[in-house]
């Protein structure tokens, strides 16, 4: 379960993964198709763990992977990096952060941890931890800009579907509106085109209604 480290600040999310050895290592010599299948599986596991822990959209994620082992055989920690990378891609798939670039995600060097002899269950496993603070909600000014760029009817429609979209993408409604406004800023004609399309639909609906009335009058005559 996630552990909140400071009130209103970063939260620490921990997932124990039942891999006795890293699925991907730097020393592997695999056919590209087999490596692609393993990478896909590891990436999917990263997404699943993020969803199981309900990790929200974070402003920045600090990710660490520890390989817990039961013997003191010397191992090269660099070999674990490919597994960490694929897990991080899974976190991106889960929308924890938009990308795994350094400004959004810090990948800490993996660590090999010896399980003490007194521990009852000494089965090797891996532990993935994610530390980060929830992405801040947009300023109220963004909502003002959103309203300015859309017509009343289109805005009501967008607000109706905001909750559904936000739930699907595991973000807040405000964050979805922030993305919508960002798109409008990037594509200046976006809102205008949407409004125009909305008006065309309304006009066509009105035309069909008028034609239906006329058709009914003709049948009666």
C-alpha cells in the first residue's frame, strides 16, 4: 500500500515483484523477437503495478528497483538496468508521468540487497518503488481561457464528458481541461473549427426537422 511521507507532499509507492532474477539484463544475447516479447511483458507488469497501487499523475517520479537475493554471489548491478527501463516505460503507459525524460522521471541506479539469514522467507524477489508528488491542478485562469475559446453549447458538452475521460486516463477533471487548453494553444484553430462543426451539425439537424414537417404535411394533403 502507498505510504505518504509528508502531508501534502511526495508519496512513496512500493510494489514487490515475484521475479527471482531480472527478466532483462545487459548481458543477455537474445534474438530480437524474444527480447521484444520479454520487454513487452516487463513493461506491462510496470503498468499493472502502477494501476494496482493507484499511483496518480505525478509532477516528477523518482523510480528505484532493488533485487533482493539470498546468497552473496557477486552480481553486476548494471545488468538490472534494462529491467528497470522497461518497468519505467510501463509507468509512462499508466500515465504516472507523460514521458521518462529526466525532467519528468529520475531512474535511480538499481540496488542488490542481501536477504538476512534470519528472515523466514528468503525467496529472491524484486521491489519497485516510486516516489513523487501529485501533479498540481491548473490555475483557475485556465478555465477562463477554456471558456473563452469555446461556445456555450460546446463547453457544456466538453464538461459533460470530462469526468469520464478523467477517470479513463486516471487524472483529475482539472488536469484534463489543462490538456484541452494546451491543445487549443498549440492549434489555434482547434476551438474555432470545433465550434464551426458544432454549428453545421445544429444547422443540418434543423434542416432535417423542417424537411420532416414538410414531408408530413405533403402526406396529409
